[in-house]
C-alpha cells in the first residue's frame, strides 16, 4: 500500500511536468518575441525518444527516494501552478543528476522538469522571499520547491526601440492638484491618476508605516480606493487560491467593455510585489505577460523611459533604491517635480503600450496598476 501510493504520486508528478514544444500543452502567453526577458522563449525543441526516456527514468528514480510527505508538497505546488501555498521542499542541494552529457544539481533538475525546460544555469533564477532558503548561502539543505523560484528578467541592451516612451509624456502638470495634460492621455483629461488626495491623506494622518500604495485602473477610471502596503510582500490578483492581499476581483467596476472584462479574467494569479534590501521586485505569477515602466529600470541619462515586457514566471527589479537616490538631483526638473507622493511604477496586465502598440498611453490599457512609493 505504501509503495503503491508513492508510485502514484510519482506518476502524477511526471504527468504534471512542464510541457516542451511539441507537447501541445505549452502555457498560453508564456512565449513570444520581443520584450526584456532573456530566455523568454521558454519552449525548447521536443527531445528525442531516447533522451525523454532517460529523463523520465532519472526523474522517477530521484522522486522515489523522496519522502512521501515531501512528494505531496511538491505535487501540491506543481498541480496548483504555485497558486496554493506550499511549504518549502528541503533536500540536499549538492546531489548531482546526469542527463546525457549534462550534470545538474537536484534543485536544478526539479526546476527544469517542473517549470522551465530551457533552464541552463542557476544564475538565471531568483529565489522568492517567502522561501526558507532565501538569502542563505550554500545551505546543506536547499528548498527545491519549483514555485519558490522565479526566472530573472534580464534587460536587453540596447532595448527594443518599440518600447521607448518619451519622457516628455511623463512630465507632471503645472498645477500639482490637476490630472495629466491631454497630451499624456491621448487627448482626454481625466481625474488624478495617482490618487494624490488619498495618498496625501495617508501621509498627513500620521501613517508612516506604509512603504507604498497601489491604485488599480481600468482604462481612464480608477477602481476602488488606494491600497496601503505595510507588509514586505503583497499579492495582487484577480483569482488566487488561498489568496491573501489585494484582490482585484472583489472591486466593484462599472466598466462594461468586453476587452476590459476579458483582460480582467486573464489577470488570474496576478503579481507579487516584494520589498527587498536592494529594491522592489515584481514577480509575474499569471499566465500572461505584464508590462512595466519605471524610471530606475533605465539609463539615468536617457531622454526616454522604456516599457518592459515581463513574461510569466519571471521577476524584475521594478524599483531600485540606489538608482532612485541618484535620480533625485537638485537641479533635475524631471525628478524634483514628481508628484508629492514620490516615485511611481506603472504595470499593465496582458496589454502593452508605447510606440509599437495600438495603445500609445497606459490610460488606454484595459487593466493596470500604479504603485506609488513613499520616499519620506
């Protein structure tokens, strides 16, 4: 009975492995050309029958050595695609496995099998802050839970020209209490896009604990109030099993646009926003790309900001504290005239904007976020 249950868990895990090109099961929205993520085409050529059989035999032999409760943890993480909260899977990190001529550590093998078949090196990965192994250097036991990891989003150099967003569009209005000018929104003036009155009230009320506030927008209309963030990590989602954070699905929206409703439904697990020692990271937990614009993602001498495409399963440092400090130059009009709430990062779900998209302005995107950092 014991061996039968173990074998059943192993078979279910193998059936839940990450698809490769040719399986017909590749995740929608995870592939494509363009954008900022290196290794963005996560499909790999379907292996031949020999190497597939070798990988299957190796994976089965390794999984059968893992404790039954640990197999259940791994299965929960894999079958829910990271949606369910699963504990760490602590295993020896120095055990090597060999597939053909290539050797992999045990964690790397599990990451390749269950998340990224094209993964080449551990330097392409970033551990999520929720993981017990986060920040530890060469521990004896390493968390091998594939959904406690993300792929690093490497910025292309030079960046693709289609994603350039002129800095002139980002200059604040002459009046600090007004919304953006008509040039910012493509011809239509709309209410204050960053909820200045709300966030200013937060600061004036003496609430100094929050490190950022988040506004959710559907096209030119803000939906709901600003969400004040005190915890170091925040999930922003539409539908997330065991979700705890900013649930966009609970907000009352009057927008009847079919496109807005379609994109809203695709937000799914959404993103994870995390404050870490070096800056603020965004992890794309959804099945579709997100698009990010931030002043600290680009060359400080550039006259343009870029809209960066982040694929599912990837993380990007959306806000860099050191760079933000260097951008606050006393004679720099662009950054001394920022809104009173400090720096902002804009994130659009599914749909991009910029010079090579139909939408030139983020206010034309169906569903998007504005993250407003408290720099005081």
